[in-house]
C-alpha cells in the first residue's frame, strides 16, 4: 500500500494570488503520496508556494489510509487524487467580511 501523509497548514495569499484582495487566510489541507514524511512535507510546501500562498505555520499532520476516510467520501477523493497525482490540496478560506475568522470550505 502507498504511504499518504496529510498536512494542515495555516496560510495567507500572496499578491500574485487571485484571492489576495479578498481572503485574509486559509487552512490548506495537503495529501501527499510519498514514503518519507520530510520529503512529503516539502512537496506540500512547494505546491502551496506554487499557488502563491505563504505558509504561516504547520497546524498538524498524520499518516492516513483509505480506512481513515471510510466515512468521509469527500476526503477519500482527495486521498485518491494524491495517489494518482502525487499530491492534492484543499483550501478552507476565511472570509474577509466583518473580520470573520471562521474557515469556510472553498
């Protein structure tokens, strides 16, 4: 079975990002299919930077499996995409309106 790591980063958009003017921050979930956790984290960080986001901190991470998402079909799709493509990113954006700081699904 392939090894997949899941990471959750807190990040903010950079000026080159389309979200820069209206999104203050986001949680970005990254699934990376790689046997080494250090290399997997580098892949996730590089992918996020390539999308013009600045990582503020790593919130948490874990090794995940198909069983992890047995009852969460949407996240199972992200897991499968990571197996197909090497990684998958999913953004939970914080709306700018009223200074809200509650993540919402993107």
